[in-house]
C-alpha cells in the first residue's frame, strides 16, 4: 500500500465538473492499493498517517499532528501509484490491486479515518477525477507499507 500525503491549505476533487470532495487545511492523500494488501496493512498505514507530526508549532517546528491543528482529510484512490516502468515507455499496472479488492480497501481506509478525523472527504473510486490543491510547504511524504 502506498500513501502520497500532501500537506495542503486546501484541496478539492471534481468528477464531471462537479466537486465531490473538498477540504481546507489538512492532508490530500493519494492511495494506491496493491494485490497483496490487507486490512492489517491499512490499519498500520492509517495509524502512521494520522500520527504524522508535519504541521508547524508556535516555533515553526514540525511537531503537530493532524488532530492538533483540526486538520481535514481528502482521500483519493490512485492505482497509478503501482505503475511498473521497468520495460518500455508504457507503464504496466499488474501490481495494482484488482478493482473490487482495491475499492473495498479504499472504503475500509475511509472508514478508519472517519473514526479519527472529524472531516473526511473523498474522491470516487475508478472515476476520472480532477484534483486541485495548494500544497503547503511544499510538504509531501510518501508512505510505503513495504518500508514500514
């Protein structure tokens, strides 16, 4: 499982020219699910993400977590995080989770986050989405379950 976490001042996702998810200060998280991911891996990834202290305190040090700043979440599924670019110029996505399984994991991740964060918005799984954001910093972290 991979999470690309971007600290944002605001972010939104549109489908068919309609905003389906929108947040203010918080994290825009692009979520990639692989064939081998499990709920246990999702639990670990969400705990790590929610606990990340990447917001500035009164001294400008990155000591505050999402809850400390009343941060919001925008969660967007993105199977292309599992692109394999080793051969040729056209990426292969064979390592990405099958759509039914990946959608189930995405919904599970959303449900975990809703238990911890007051505002959780989302994109639409499998849709052609347009994502807009103002990255704060810029500050972007890649969490890979294979490295935790």
